[in-house]
C-alpha cells in the first residue's frame, strides 16, 4: 500500500502534517502492517482546538457561497480519487472492494449535499407580538466541532459530520478510529488540495481516551458528534456535561427484520441477505433479529440458509461477498453469541465457526429457533450471524421488536398497506424500511430513538447541532417621536 498516492501517515493540524511517534495499522485480512501513523497526545489535541478556534471567525464570516465552493472542490477531489480511496479503505478496514467504492460515493454525496445546503437562506421572520417591534431568527455556527468516527465506515462517517459542520460555518477537529486512520488522513490530504484555510479541517490521530477526553473538557469545543457503541456514547455524554456541549450521538443498533406471511418471500430473502451481511455484518443498521410469521417460517429459514451458504468469503481486495472482521474481539463476540444460542436450544443451519482463511474470518452463520433469552436477541452482534425466531401475531412481532434498548432501524416485509402503516407507527425506531433494505442517503435524517442516540445526521436537520438560533427583537429608536 505504500504506493497509494493518498497514503498519509501523519496527522493534519492547522494546515500542516505533524506527529513523530507512531502506531501500526494492519490489514485485517492478512495481519500485515500497512502503515505506521502519527500517535498524537492531549497536548496536540489541545493545539488542534487552538488552530480551529483561531480559524473560526474568518470561516464563519465567509459568504456561504465561498464555503460552498471549497466544499464542492473537496467533493470533486473525492470523486476523482475514488479508486485510490477505496483501495486504501479495503486495506485497512477489510471490506470488499466494491463496498469500499460504494462507500466513497456515499461519502462524497454528503459533501455535495451540504455544499448546496450552505447557500440556503438562514433567516426567518417571526410574526411580532409587540406593536413596534420587528423580529428575526438567525442561525449561527456554534464554533469548534469535535467529530469522533468509527472504523466500519471510515470515510462516510467523517464527511457526513464534517460537511454539515463546515457548511454551517464551524471549524472541525476529527478523531478517526485508530484501526482505520488512513482513510481520514487521505480525506485531509484532499481537503488541503481543495483549499480549506489552515485550522478549518483538522485530523488528530492517536489514542482515543487521551484525545477525545481533552476535547470533552475543553469549553471551546461547542459541539461533539460521535458514532460508535452505546457504552462509549454514554461515557462521552457524561464527560461533556461540564461544558454543556451540543451532542450528536449515533450509537448502537439491534434491528429487527419482520417478515409476514403475506410478503413477497423471494424479495424478503434477498433483502434479508443484504440487511444482515453488508460490511460483513459490521453495521449499526445490520439486521440482528429475524422475526418470521409461522406460516412461512420453515420456508424462509430454508431459503435464507441456502442463500447464505452461497455467499463467498475472502480478502476484501478479492471483492468477495464478505471480508474479515475488524479484530479478535469481534470474532470472539460471534463465537460467544452462537455458543450461547445453541446452548439454549437454537438450531445451527449453516456456518458457526471461524473460517480457515485467517483468524479474523468468521463464516456467515444462520441460527433458527433462537429463544428470546439468548444473548444474541439482546446484544448487538456486529458480525455475520443471523438469529431467526417465529411469531404468531402482529402484536407479538411488535412487542418482540420493541423489547430492546436500541431503536435505530427496523425492517418490515408485507404486502398489506394497513399493516405497513400500523407497524410504521408502532415500531419504536428512528427509521423504518418497508420491503427494502437501503434507505440511507444524504437527503434523509439518519438517527435513532432510545439508546441508539441523539440528534440526526444527513438532510437539513444534520446542520442543526452545529448551529445556534439567535433571536433579534428590533425596535426603531425614533418611533416615539413620530
């Protein structure tokens, strides 16, 4: 990977490449070290905020069209370098190359979308309740925004956050996962080429507790956006309380996939495969609990298991259906959840063990007759294991689906429009996908209910956490003498 033109192994702060101490980045498919990236500390994290704070007045004061122009240049550079970005991502993250290419397109779409949103009018009038006053509401950028991103979508989670914040007029400090920092530094290289002024866009690589902890304590960081586990999200929530930050938390998911007897069964099985095994199951939108009406239960299980057996597994660069998992902890979680379900009476239909290709490869797995007390029905799996159970009534399906602390996305398959409406209302999830899997994109507000997070990303709502509403009540000084 050393010949990738976007390979940057330093952090990017105040328009310069910095950092001497290094940590290794490995290819999960082979275990080979592909780079050694700068390991910054709390002092450097503080310096990044210094730079972002200094750059904020000019960036916030620029015309929206000027901010949009820089974002559009960044968008075009991401598109122009799609293949190099995708190969870099596959090398450090492991996902199949076609999925990496798709993620680059997805990442670029947020930059284009928010370049356009930057130019939208941000002022509205208010009908006055005072006889001599005029009233206006303005949206103003909050200041420095800290963005903390995960390893499963190392490009798209940066652009979804950063493009919204930058369009709003904020400056940003980004901390990518230590397992996938190269996608972030590549985006910084392209941001530099696009002409972002020094300090507007910063990428700080290194140890998460030290760097992000510093930002949580720093009162100059006015907003924090995090994508990751609910456990870490709660920790950042607590650490940010003393400085009363604006928070966007995109946390865990435990998606139900509900198939009714009146559904198109071929379509439901095809979409179930997509909902479970994209990104090797390492996706907060991944379906975890498959709830199938008893009248089609056996047929669904047989078809789903057959389709799962047909999936190919291998290094991401070979562009198979599934790649390796990210780390040993992820593989152990699959093993533990499968063992627990089998011990409680579940049936193994296919898979169920590591694959000989390497220590981080886990076979796509299907479990049937999973009892409600099994761990996999309560814990996010984040891997290629599908758990299936039957249900008898609509109310029962809704009750099982809602019996979770998570509420990110739910999948429903049915042909009955009345049932679809009832479930769309009854399911306690921020997003509901009906008769399809793909629902995300730049124009939609991505986010969940309950302990799946706070706020929304994407759409015009994605800028809200990075802005404050200022109310101006204006009285004309000479009205009394008139």
